[in-house]
């Protein structure tokens, strides 16, 4: 069955620097029919500084730089993650935050790239991707920290050179309030896109924005995942846990079935139900052979399949050729010729 929307499970830094956690999170995604697992390749040396502030204070690492450094993976560890994704047969993608992290992942074979909303301010990185990517690559762009019109301009720079481009509506708060979404505006914008697909990157920690987005033509849904929302880390409360993922997967399966709109099956079902609940012309009371039918003799009885209401005038005046019980519906063989 063709899926209505691609699911992207953002693992981000929920692994807390543990290869074991990273692989277990990939298993969680695979077991819930996620299409793509996405990591963030933060490389402190080439991305951060001692002055970078925490978005959400976590009380363990003294500086943001130390946090990135503690949770980052090296080339060998990333290679293991690629091998594990291949082993369980799940697609893998990356958010990259520096030229060095881009070239590292490119060397390892990545072809699904995410430019987070913050990286739309990173012209150096954007220029490198425009130059380096080709028809094997997919680009995902989030709008969170910029106007939609600006994100669209960036997306259009990739549209002719890569395999696919997705622009994701995003509210950069963790967790965000889904009351702030405006799907009507979202639909108006996405209907004007040609080579670019529209999607949603949700940080609410709930499944409802993702589910509601499908009715507005969403082609990709990104959401953070976690084992438990009570776990340590800045993104856990804005993530989906195993119970959420199970429900979301079931919802997508149901939506796909509903949206197939197979008219033949619907038509066949209607025909069967008409046979059960439709009506034909019958008698109010049992009548003897030779009786000439009057309007007051007739009523409509279930099931469908005999004379319909529109035949009523043609039935009036006909003479019965047999004694007829009222439980029968009228048929042509009941009349004298």
C-alpha cells in the first residue's frame, strides 16, 4: 500500500552519546514502520564556541559546547550506525551543522539531508550543499526560524538538482503549542508548490498535529522519538514515545485505507446494501386470482429487486392470475397477459 506521508523519526541527541541507545532507537522506529530515522551530526570543534547558550538548560553540562562534545559520535561510531541501519533495513538521514559534518556524512554515504531552521542562516553550509548534492540526494528544510518565503527561496535552489525537496512547517519551541498551527495557511502555500513537497516538523510531543496534517496534503511528517518522555535530555518532552508511535502508525494505516477511495468497492457495497434496505411494490393484504389492482391495494415492501415506486402507475389496473399472499413482492408473472 502506498503511504500517504513519509514518517521521519528524529533521534537527534536522545541517544545521549550512546551507540547502544542510538541503535535501540532505530529499532523502535523500525518496529513502528518509520520510513526514515534522522540523526543530528553536531561536531563541537567545527560548530560551537564557549559562548553558545543552552536553548533548554539541562544542569549537567556547564556549556553548550561541552554538551555537543559529550554526545557527539566520531567517524567510526557513525559508520557503525550506518551498518546497523542497513542491517535492520531502514533509511537514514542527517541534519548537519558544519561543512565538516556534511563531508563526513557524505563520505559515509548519506543521501538524505536536513537543513534545520537555524541552518537556513548558515549561508556557507547552504552554498556547499548546492554545489555538492545531486539526483541521488533528498533535501529537507524546516521553516521554524525564518519566514516561509525565505525558506521557499532556499528550497527552490535545490529543486532542479536533487531527487526531492521537502519544506516542513515548523514551530521552533520544545514542546510547541499545536494551537499555534495554521493548517489553512499551510494548505494555501503548499498548493502553489510544483517541484517541492510540503510537510510538517512537529515538536508538540503529541500525535494530533501529524494526524490532522494528512487532510491538508502533508507528504512528510517529522517528529522526535524517545523511549520515555521522563528521560534526561532537552527534547524528551517534545518527543513521541513507543505508545505514541504505535497509535500514530495505526492512524496512518487507517488513513491510507480511507483515502484510497476505490469506487468499485464502494459501488459494490452500496449495491449490496440497496438489496437489503431497498423496497419493491407489494400488497397490503392477500388477494385472490382475478383481482384488479388498485392504488389502495399496494405498498412498498423490502427487499429491493421487484417493481420500484416509479412503476406504480403501470401496476394499477393489472389483473392477478393467481391467488397472491401479501408476503410476496409483485412480479410480472403474477399478472394476466
